[in-house]
């Protein structure tokens, strides 16, 4: 293939026109201008922090104390505990609701639809408060229950959409081979749908992780609650900004760790033969009628 033909092929497959020398210079200048603006904003923010004495020893000194460190670590452990319970129960609850939505029985389908629409429409904070105040449940179970009801109903739609995204011919061919509904779901539909569902599942789990911070409103001693106790302490000169600067990167790091885990699982699934598409159509085509051998 000549260079001219290769250039023409690249132009025909590009989603937009390849920028010329003048456009490249403009893009370079835009990049420099954007970088300067971002650096200016960061410098202004740092100036404000220094100007309001946010980096003084009085505000950062408390973090050297062992009691403060233990308080933060205990709060982080409680956050991870609530997230672990809520994530597992949300996945189970979502799978149950998705099964109901996909059921051939109309009453089960209607009941599952009602639950999904109701819990998705209710604010998660209202559900947590209702369970905690009206039902007089302890803080941890109330927080986990509220997160489970909301995130489980959202995940139910993720599961249902993922299952329905598999080609209809795969399902019909599996039934033609004599497979039962459970076998079709387990060995044909779910393995092919898991790749499409995984990003949305991880995204919703990240939401559940961030929503564990609502526990401080019902006196659950999670990470944000521990930070609030430190930030509102007059003896430490109200170190609100230092607490935010310590807690925020940890939350961001946990969310990034979840995203990295999702990427690792997706890459592992692409290499695993267990999650590859189940080719049931060729098997159905191999079925022959008696006397036609």
C-alpha cells in the first residue's frame, strides 16, 4: 500500500478532519492557555489557604496525637464495614428484584417493578432517617438498610438491562437445546452480560461508598463523623480545612481503587474462557432430523 493510499484510508476512517499545521498550533496555544489558567486558580487557592492561616501548627498539630489518629482509623474502619455490608446486600437485593422483573409471572413482575420504582424515587437520606427514627433501628443497620434499598433498586435495573442486551437468538437457541431457564440464565445470558454490566455496577458501588458519609447524620461513627468531631474542636482552633484536606484524598483514593478493581476484573474476564460468549447457535445448527444423516 502506497503512502498516498494509506493517508486516504486514514482520512476516510477518522471521526473528524485531521488538523493541519495551523490547527495544531492553535490547539497548542489553547493547551498552554488552559494550563496557565488552571495553575493560576491553584495558586489563588493556595494563597487563600495561607492567608486564612490554614497551615498553622495549631490546626495541623492535632493529627500528631495518637488518639486523633485512632479516631480517624476507627471511623475509616466503620465506613468500610458499612460499605462492605451495603455492597453485598445491594447486589443480592438487586439480583432478586431483577429476577422478579424478568419473571414470566405477572404478579412477581408487578411487585418487583413497584419495589424498584418506589425505592429509586425515595431519597436515600429519607429512607435512612425513617428506618433509624421511625423503626428505632441502630445506626449501622439503619445506614446499611437505607443504602441497600436504594442501591439495590438501581442495580436491579442494571442487571435487567444487561440481561436483555444479550442477543435474543442466544436465548432461543439455548431453549431449543433443552436447557432450563436457570441454566440459560447462568450459563448463557449472565456470562455475556457481565461485561456490559460491570462498569455500571462499579459506578453504583462508588455511589454507595460515598453515601456511607450520611451515617454521621444518625450518629454512626464513620469517617466523616470522626472528621467532624476533630473539625469542630475549639481546642484545636477549628481545623476544618485541614480535616477536609486529609479526608477527601482518602475518599477519592478508595473510589479510584474500586475503579482500578473493575478494570482488573474486566481484563481478567476477557482472558477467561468461562466468561466468553457461549456459542449455542452453531450447536443448534448441528441438530439434524432422524433419517437425514
